């Protein structure tokens, strides 16, 4: 009895950890910035140290499957860090490697315990709860902005809080929908859990709609359909009957709320409209839960008819659906590379019928150009931004290729793409293996979400948003764990002590990255506010923590130039350039501080233009510094625009 309770607690803890990962990452800009994955890496290492200290067989769940999955991620992390040798940008490689390390450690934590049939079910619950919490907060920020105020979104007319990226929020809502529908359809779940899962469907669907993410909405339908097809839950018809009308009502009402799709969705009039939508969503939530309760109470779960989803019927249903969608999909794909509709600038709802790629085709072409430059090992981890600058056909500012697979080809070459695919194949294969077992419903829901994620990642930068990605490696680790071996010796105490010490030493690397990222952001924010008194100490701390990144040295150089210490400014800018030689930003920074000192900036401008001939700031600087008079150079330096990591900052003259 005690052993069974301990195992149940461990499974529940796994679900809680999965929920915590989704919520923590989501409320920290989706985990995009380097400090958040670094903190997660440190926390998981501490968890592993504690496990090594108290469990006699701390990695009893590791068999060949888990080892293969962890090995693929470890190899990807190593290859990512090694790419600094040919990119010359160690700071970019460190940031990308930090993210892969966090995924690897999450995988290891969930694979360390022996497999139990209820563990995947708890992970489904945890990820679903996390998605519901995040989407409820997101919806509240849009429907009641006068009550739940937030910082301005990147694009105001598309819901993106708290992840700060609308497409990622839509993907999280899609995953939550698939998992909640699966939970509500599972007779093995407690009635209260099924009713709660059904009640969450209108909220999740409305959140996805208000992101106006075409890919996210398509993936939501795909994920739910796959979850029902793969899991074949007995009570699926009851769930669909209970949730369909309330969800449709909430969606129609939200779609017709015109002011919520404009560039000012937080105005007084928009807030009033949002309150009405919120009331409808609340009613839909209560209705969905109540309908499921009354349907099941009237028919009893054992008598609720199931979906006719045998193998043959399922294949026929999927084939029919594809046949019905073939012509509209073909029509949309023909116009995929066209320019986005003008209407999307004033009404975000128009995006839903706009077939354009929204610039993605240009991003993908640049990625393929980078791949053609270095097909084997790529241009280096995190360097797609530099590749875009070099090969871009528009003036759009882009950091990622909006395709995991093409960006992997560009940054890490064929080797990197193979490692990325292997890292994703492991959790997908692990979940697929569990489909035929007693945990079929949970495995089917997670596998459906994983397939939807891999499809969406082909069109966006989900890999760089751990809020929508970390769960995949958590579920994969749990699925690939082996059952508890009957005869396996405990790990000796001395070996466990040594392993724990090694894990603590490893934690130093992500801890330093977290400090470096936090202080770098503080330095950039302070410099952007014109406060070098705060910027300089923060930049120096960032350099002491991790002397690999270019941004802190650039801030030091610009502040030194403002103080008239031009020799120091030039030296600091040279350091920044040496740490990221492929970036035109540090060439122009070096040119500006040289000009401020009365030295000729034109060679640096010429070098910068070779890296990005389409940048308007560089073209303007070339004209401004074209004279041969040092006084003209100094005047130009005071007003020349500055850019660091793709963002604009005040010129030296303030």
C-alpha cells in the first residue's frame, strides 16, 4: 500500500511539474529570452541532485529508449556549442545551447523514474491545467483590459499575452483543446475532472480565435481530430455534444466583436465590448460543463455511444475529410507566396481568409541561401538573423526563419537537421509505442499534440518558445522510461555523491547564462533610457558572468564614447565586433565611435554594407559619413542611428 501511494504521488508530481513548466515559461515571455531556460535548467539540475541523494536507483527508468532520446538531445546541444568554432559568434551559440540543455534536462527528469501507466495521464492533466491557466489569463487581458491591465502587446490587435507571441499562444490553446477534449471523453477520469475539462473548451477555443492565427486554428482542429482518432475514447460523442454548441456560440460572439480585432482593443468602447464577450464565454463555460453532466447522468457513461473509430472507419473518415478540403487547400496554396491583404492592417479578422505566407517564403529562401553557403555544418547556431540580413529581399526585421527545420539547415547544416529530427522522433516514437497499452487515451492525446506541434514548427519558431515545447520532452521522457527492473543493484553511495557533485558543477553554466542575460537586458534598457550610470555596471557584470556576448561590450563602448573616452570606446566596440563578426550592427557601432573621435569611419561602413546592403540605417550612414572632413564625421556620429540585436537605440547625441 505504501509503495503504491508513493508511486501515485510521484505520478501526480510529474503532472504538477508539467503544469509548472507551461505556466512558468508562459508568464516569462514564453521562455524566449535566455535567462528563463537557464533558470529551468538550474532548477531541474537541483531536482536531479535531490533525486540522486535520496533514491538508491535514481535513473532506474533509463533504458535504451530513454538513452537514445537523451543522447540525441545531448548531441544536438554539443553540436550547437561547437558551431561557435565556425560562426565566430560564441554568445549566440551559448544562448541556443542553453535552450537545448533545458529541454534535455526536462527529458532526463521525466525519464529517470520507471514507467507507470498513470504517469502519462497525470502529464495530460498537468499540461491541460497549465494551458487553461495561461489561456484564461490571456483572455482576461483582452476581454477585461480595464481590470487586468498588461504591458502593450507586440501587435495590439492580436492576442499574445502572456507569451508575447500570438502564434505561440494559439498553439498552446490548440494543445490545451486536444488534451481537454481527451480528458472530458475519458470514462476513466473522475466525473469532476471530465466536467472541468469540457467547461474549459470554450475558453481555449476563444483564446485561439482572438490570436487570429491561421496556423494555430488549423492545428487546433488537427490536434482534436487526431486525439479522438488515436485515443478512440468511449465518451467522445458525449463530449462533442456537450461542447459543440456552447463553443460555437462563444466563437461567433467573439468573432463579431469588431473592436477586439482593431489596433486599439483596450479602449473604453472595446473594453465594454470585451465585457459582453466575457459574459458569453462564462455562460458557454458553464453550459458545456452542465451539458456533459446531464448527458452522462441521463445515459450513464457506460451507455454513452462511442465514436465509430475503428481502424478502417478512421482511415475512411480521414480520407473523406482530406478529399473535401483538397480543392480549397490547393486554391490557398497557390496564393501562399503572395503579399498579405491590405485589410489585415485595420481588421485582424481578415487574416483568417488571407492566403499569403506573410513573408515566410522570403524567410525560407534566405534560410536556403544560408544552407547553400555551408551545407554540412551551417553558418552557426543563432546566426539566422545574420543570414537574413545578408540575403533578405525586404527590409523586414526577422530573427528566426519561421521554420524549425529550415532554420536548422541554415544554422547547423545537414548534421544539425538530422539531430533535430532525431530529438523530436524520440518522444513521438515513445508516445506512439504507448498507444496500444493501458494508457492509450493519454498517449493518444499527447501523440496528437506532438504531431500537431511538429507540423506547426515547420511554419513558425516554436522551438524558441519553450512554453509550447518543453511539455513535449516531458511527455517523451515519461513515455520512453522503462518499467522498474526486477533485478538491478542500487547505485553505491560514493557514486551517487560524485554524480550529485557533477550535476551541481554543471548547474554553474546555465546559472552564469541567466546572470548574463538578466544583466545584459538591464544594460540595454538603461542605455535606451539614456542612463549610462546604470548601464555600465550592468554591462560589466554581464561580461564577468559570460565574456562571450557582444551586447555588453557594445553598451560599454557607446557609454565611453558619450563620456569622450574614445580610445576605450573603440576598444570596447572592437571586442563587441570580435564576438559577433557577422553582424553589421557592431561594424556601424565601431564606425560611429571612430567618427566621434574624428577618425575615418568609411571602411567600417563599407564592411557593414557588405553584410546587409538593404539596411536603411546603413545606407543613411554611408551618405552621412561620405565626406572627408573630421568635423562632419563628428556631427554625423552624434545623430547616426544605433541598433543592437535588431532593436533601435538612441544615438550618441541623445
